[in-house]
C-alpha cells in the first residue's frame, strides 16, 4: 500500500512498511496522534548521525545521557502542531 502524500509533497504514515515516510506516525505526550519529521526524529535518536567510529558514537551517547529531546508532533499537513514527542 503506497504512503499518503500531503499538500506539501511529504509522505506520511507508519515507519517500517518497506519505505520510510517523511512524517512518521507517533502518539504525542498529550495522547494525540500525529506525525514527527523523520529527519528530526533521526537527529534526536542518533540514527541520523554519520559516526566514523564506535568511540564517536559512544561520545555522542554520553553527551546526551539523561537528556530528553522534544520533537514536535504535527497533523498530516506537516504544519499544524498538535503536541510533542519525547526521545530519552
């Protein structure tokens, strides 16, 4: 099943269905369903980093230990903010 596309040309839906959408479905801390920008989520989790060594990856983790990163949650339009998603 192809991903849906909003008026801005961004794909949206669930991750892991063979292709990753631009906007990934999540549930915000306030319980509202919405979407986070895939690039922002990757930056928050470290999966968007291009580590050149295990030491660099460990240093990145240590710098962020105990810190929560708040990623905005939007409606499928990618503009209307409906909450926050927290990555710890």
